[in-house]
C-alpha cells in the first residue's frame, strides 16, 4: 500500500511540475519511489521483529530508534559530512570498493 501511495504522489507531483532531478541533471524515476519505500518498509519490519524478540520494552525502544533514524536522515548536511570524510580518507573508500579489509587483526606482524 505504501509503495503505491508514494508512486501516486510522486506522479502527481511530477505532473504539476515538481522536478526530481539532482545537480547533475539525472532524474529519479517514478518507480524508484516505490522501490525505496518497499525496501525501507521491509527494513523497518525487520528492525521491529528483532526488537520484539530482544528488547525488554520493545515498543518504546522501536519508537526511540525510529525517531533517531528519522532525525539522522533529516539532519541538514549530514550527507555532505560523509562525503568530506571519504574525500579526506580516500584510501578507506578505495578499500571498501575493492573489497579489501586490510590486515587481519589476529595476524602476526
């Protein structure tokens, strides 16, 4: 239901002239809204399921987690700080891209 609702709202917004392009000119496809809504809804259900089993008080724990994650996403400029860190330490990003994990911590030197 939620993916259909976001797709309809994105289509309506696009029809009235809202642009879904970024600074490079690439456009977000309308179906992308449905896909991301579905993926993150499933992630939320997974988090709730884990908390239902593991947390002493699952409901307040889930609410606090949801508020914290929402705040982290909506925090202005947070994505810029991540990019700056990756630029400052390009070797970390390169290792992640190649799949290198660096030396094994238990390995003798």
